[in-house]
C-alpha cells in the first residue's frame, strides 16, 4: 500500500485534511500526518517510508530526500516551490510538483488589502488617497496577476501588465494594457504588483534603477518572494524619496532597519500569509492529493517542476 505523508509545520485546516484523506484513502493509499513539528529530525523520521509527500512552506532539501528512500513524488500545495531542492529530487528520481492557481485569489486579495491599508495611511485617521483612477502595473501576468488585474478593474484603476512569456493578445483580451518592457511598467504605474518567481535571473532584479522610475506617490506591492528585491536599493529609495511606499507579504532581511527609519512608509505581514485563507488551504490541499493519485494511477506529470 502506498503511503502519502502530509508534512506541515503550518497545518492545513481540518476540512482540507479530511478532503485529502478522502481522496488518498479512496485510491487505496494510506495517509499519515506530521503537523506542527519543530525539529527536522521529526520530518526525517516521518519521510523514511513515504511514497509521496504533501507540503506547504516546509523545506524538502537533499537530506530529506535522501532519507525518503521510497519517495516518488513531492507536491507543494501552492505556487512557489523554491522550498524544494529540485536538483536533489531529480537526482533521486523524485517528481516535484506545485499546485498553480489554487492560492491565486487569496494572494490577490491580500495584495489589495495591503494597498488599501497603505493608501489610507495605515488607518491612522489622517487623510489618505483612493485607488480609483490610479495606475497599476502587474509584473508577471500569471494566475495571481490575472486576479489582481480583475480586482483592480473593479476598483476603477487603470491597469497595465508586463510579462515577456504571455502574448499581448492574451492580456488585451482581459481588458488590460500590455507594455513592452519592465522599464515602461515601472515608469508608467503608481502601483506595481510583483508576481515574478525567485530565479537566478530575477533575484535582486527589482533595483534602484527600476524603483527610481516609478511616478510620484509610488507603492510597490510584493506578494512574490523577498529575494527578487535588491534590499540595498529598497533602503536607498526610501532615503531619497519620501513619497515611496512598500508593502510585502515577506519581510526583507533589513526590515528592522527600514521599519525603524520609515515606519509609516512600509508594511510587512508578520509571516507569509498570502495563501492563508480557508478556501486556498482547501483548494491547494485537495489539488495536491489529486495530483498524487493521478501520478501513481495515470503517470500524469502535468505540474512537474523539476527536470
């Protein structure tokens, strides 16, 4: 009997676990739970006989993969998968997958929650600004970017997008204005919503040159990864522009310094919460379970992210 392990230091909600169990046990597999663990040794022990693992933000590195001798597939319940060592997975013939789109609306709604919070001066009672009529740029028009654009249109914002991997016609068909370059996006838009992955090409790519191009009253919204921000540039833009604001779902490493100096201009959630809704929790968990069953029963590797 195949064994599927849910390894989550931040557990799924109960209804999600119940749904995963129904899918896994309905396929004739065994389900095991490791929740709220505090030591890596607990994870290493739990994976020792697992054929499949479902994780959230949990780290699946080379040591974990080497310890899981029977492992065939690991699924990250969410879009980002930089917490999985893809090279180690490939070396050990383990398929790594994500569940793209399942958390998209939750992340998009958080982006707008943070935008409103900052536009209204963190609700401090002073006069703020409105989003209606402002320009917003979607940096990467994927699953989350599309939801952000949809919500932005509802707010009455002027919506632009840049994504070199998405055809202009696709963006236009959604009623969004495509732009030709990242420079054009940042120089055009008062708000920029970041949705790029953290890769060797994107890490540190949001730098002083780009940030300096943003119009007066600029706000950068980051629900992607902290690594895509050049943190020295972020501090520099705060020092040179009193109108610049930054909201993020992941605090930069220099957050303490920035908050001390520019408290009214920066807001970061206490920990990554973009996907922390009951609906996203359920959607991603059930998708992960279905993908595991489809992998074993049909050889389906549609959402494979390693080579």
